[in-house]
C-alpha cells in the first residue's frame, strides 16, 4: 500500500532546467517511478545530453526548449503540453546564483537577472502550467528553493540570491493556499550546498569550502540524487496531505 504511493505510472512530469545536475536527478527519479518526463531547458544541447543519459538508464524522455524568463515561450510550452496530453507534475528547478557580489556593488542587471530566473521564471511556469492543472482539478508543483531562503549564507555575499529564494518559498505557500481547494498541491524543497557545476567555483576557494563544510553538521555537500529523492516524494501521492510545505534538505546546516 505505501510503496504504491510513490508510483507515477501514467503521469507526465515537466522539469525546468532538467538537462543536468539537480534537474536531471529529478528527471531520473520521476522516470524511475514510472512518469513520462519532459526535460525543459534553455539549451537544446544540454537537454539532449539529459535525454541521452536517461536513455542510457532505460528511460524515455521528451525535450522542450524554453527560457523560463520569456513569458511567451512559457505559454507556448504549456500550450504544447496541453495538446500532447497535459502535465501532472511540474518541477520548477531552473535557477542561477551569481554569488560573491556585495550588495552595494550589485548592478541593476545582476539583480534583475537573478530575480528574473529564480522568482519570475518560477511564477510564469506555475501560472501557465497551473492553468492546465486547475482545469482538470488535479496536479502537483514542486519548486526548488534553497536553505538560503531561511538563512544568510557565509562567507559569500549574495543578497539577491537569498531574496529570490525566500520569495520562491512564500510564492509556494501563497499558491498552495489559493489552489489547495482546487486539486493542485504546491510544495518546495530547500537544498543545502549541492555538488553541481553551479558550485564548482568553491574548489578554488578552500576557506569558503571549509566554511560550508564546518557549518554543516553532516560535514559534506549534498548530492543531486538526494534532492531528486525529496522531489519524488513531494511529486507523489506519498505526500498527498502536504501543500505549502518547504522541505529542508540541508545536512543540518540551518540547525546552527
């Protein structure tokens, strides 16, 4: 009875930024549970690499080239999905960090770029794909937030990123409140530092790496598949009573 709640057979899942790193692990987790996965990505090459990886694991997937900051492209993708069978699960994973810029030196372009991808892009996708779910009174949205939405990271300065992820968390709760009675659940996962290309820069900064590790009770970076597992739980019926939840997967970082 309980394991069956994780079964996603017959469901369609769209993952933004799904071609690599956390997004690809989300795709793999959902595919392993039986979902038909659509890899949404701004880069056709990255999306194809992700599809090839899933194929090597025995799964099939479609790709959709879409910039989450472009409302016309998001709307077009949602309309395309509607014609092809709809979407049961949306994972808003696309995001950027652009860390290490003090607030007083952040340019307008820098601030707006991070907010546009992390917050606006998440909302545009929730709005357009959410319409499809609301129309059939069923669906699940999982947003990828961050522990940075709860705490201020150190030693890197990234007020813009922290603000964007805190906003994603509250957007998650707001949509959950609006749509909970209409059949659509909205939750988020808030990861710690994950070993991905986004965090490759820390390898050349031993003091920063040590601060990250020493600030984490589990004393390590997270793995992409550890976030994929949480996303699978939130996307499945195993979490059927949950909406508006922000699930920390931070190795204990926010305990201190």
